[in-house]
């Protein structure tokens, strides 16, 4: 049960309805998860959605790598809803099922594609150390390119903002699902 009760569509203000409708166009018709919290401040929900849509849908960063980044962040934060929402995209955009299972269970995956290893190393270093070494930066820049690297880091910040919202307000995955086991 979320710490913040849902604002149902019949309770929306005109601004909340407008923003929820816009969010729903690209998110399976619903403003749920972190958006169910942010919709209380329509400007926050609207701007967060625009940022997420830009990085997710209009980026030079390959969508497979974006989804890998989100799954890494979701696992780091044990954000059940974020994992629930993005695991299907991980499969859809070509992340190997073994990699997804390793991430789910807190294991270090074995990657077949160097760019996936670079994304994993970059995001896990940022999450653990709150910085990125010069060697890691140089490697990511060489493998991904500048614009995709900027989008990767911005995306990780965005995914972390989602995870922080989900964890702080205890937003569950639908139907009480727990797709992520506790970390060892």
C-alpha cells in the first residue's frame, strides 16, 4: 500500500486531467507508479514525463541500453514498480534473459556485447561511488559517443528520481507483485 493514496481520475483538477491524459498517451494509458504521486503537482508530473519521454523515445542511446540502465537502477534501489514496468521492455528490446535474471537476483551478469558491459560498469560505478573515474568515462565515451553518454547519465538520474519516489512513497507494483527478491 502506497503512503500516498491514489488520486483517481474523478478527483482530478483540470490541470491534473490534462497532464494525466498526456502521460497516458505514451504509458499504456495510465499515470501510475511515480506519476500517481507526482500528479498531485501536475507541473512536476508533466516535466518529469517530458524528460523521460525524450530520453526513452528520442535519444541517440539505443533503447536496449536505456532499458538495461533502468533495470540496473531499479535493482540498485529495489524499486519494485520500476522493475515491473521496465522488465518487459528489457525483453522486447533484446536484453538477454540471463542478464535480466542475474540483475534481478543481484548477481553480476556476463555480457556478450561490449556496450552492455560499458553501460553496466558505468551505471554501477555511479550508483556505488557517486562519481565516475576518468578511465570509466574515457571507456564509455569511446564505446558510446558523447551524446549517448550524456543521455545515459541523464537517464540514470531520471531513473534514480523515479526509484527514489517509488521507494519513499512505498508505491507497490500492481497487484502486490514483488518481481525483485531481497538482495543478499
